[in-house]
């Protein structure tokens, strides 16, 4: 697992944000970062994940390391002597929908030198890459290097694009993920890549990737490859906080798929984990 690790400042507010004014909120500090979220959910699903990331030489970095380790994640962290650990301000409205103000901090300086190629020594393995690494010019070389190293080692690979608004060139992004086994966009990211949020539109991406798994929120999730489209419905769940739902889906899907589950059952595993994620505050399972 390669991606960001940090802390989320989650502010659950009621009513619209009053520009220049005050809005009461319930504020908590939660572990976060897309890479860390997926890694913790993978551990919760019974996998043994290793997270490669970059944190600051600060108390937040030490806290993140300790909390991930306690959750069953092996941390392979580079420590940045200058930049702070990633921190994201997450605004969650009364419907559970989140808006983020991210500061990637040390993650923005994640570099190819931070990759421990010894982690790829296993004969069989899988690399999941958070798209935030590719969508930031300063960390993109490390994301590309991670994908290349995994392919050279004979591992399977997957990428979650993570942020539709940061995909400024669909062509450039698809070139970056060429050869990936599974691309895992949500409906907005699929729209940014193809011009349509219909899972069938993912067929056009199969010239670059082996398969596409699309999450569509309340409409469930779909597997798309050259042979078929398989869809499963969403679970009916009260949405408390949507932060990290996609990261949890990735983990639930990958844990099942890598364990040999069918495509249908892997989708159900992803939906199940995503549903658990939106039912709690924060992006990771409660501990």
C-alpha cells in the first residue's frame, strides 16, 4: 500500500458555513490519509498490509505510526526533517457529506528514494496506490516508480484516482496508470476520465488498464472488464460521515479479491466495508 498518512480534523457542523461568521460544530481529531485509511480497513478485513508513506519528524507523525501499528498495519515510513505530517480539515454537513481542506505536508515530498524495494521480495503480492500520490507533481515520480517496481516484481496492481477535481488531464492520468490491473474510480472520477458517470463508460479505459471497479454511492458498485459488467447494490445505511468511504471500499474489495473471491463477492465485500465506514465518524474503523 502506497499513499498518504496523517491526521484529520473533523468538524461536523449543522447548517451552511457562515462566511466571516461562526457555526457551531462537533470537532474531533481522527487518524486519516487515504493510504492509511485503506491500510487500516485492509487489516480490519483480515489482510496484513504494509503502508509506505512519508511523515514529518513531529508528534503527529509519531502518533500516526503508533495508531497504525496498533491497528495491524506495518509502517514503512520515511521521515521528513522539515515538513509537518499531513493534516486535513474535514467539514461534514448534517447529511454526512464531507468537504476537505488538505495539507499533504511531508507526503508531498514522497520520493522514489523512499521506496524500500526489499518489500517487493515476496513471490506474490499486490500494490495498491492512492491517486493523490500521482496527482501531485512533487510526489508523482514516486508513484510511477512504485507501480513500475511492482510490475517488475510480478505483482498485481490497483489505483484509486481519489479526487476528480485534481484530474486536470484524463489522458495524462491514464498514461500514468497504463498497465494497472484494476482502476478504482468513483462516479465523479469516472466522469472526469471519460465524460460519463455510467459504469459502461469504463469500457473506454480498458485500452490502458485490465479492469475498472466503479463505486456509485447509493447506486452500488460495478466491475467492468472486456467480457462483462457485474453490478451489486448498495447497502441501506445511515450516513454519519462519508469521509474515507471509498478507501474502505477499496480495502473490502481487495481483501476479498486477493483471497480468491469472485468478482461479485469482492464487490459485495467492498460495499460492506464502505457502508461500515459511513456509519461512523472518521475515515477509519473505530478501535
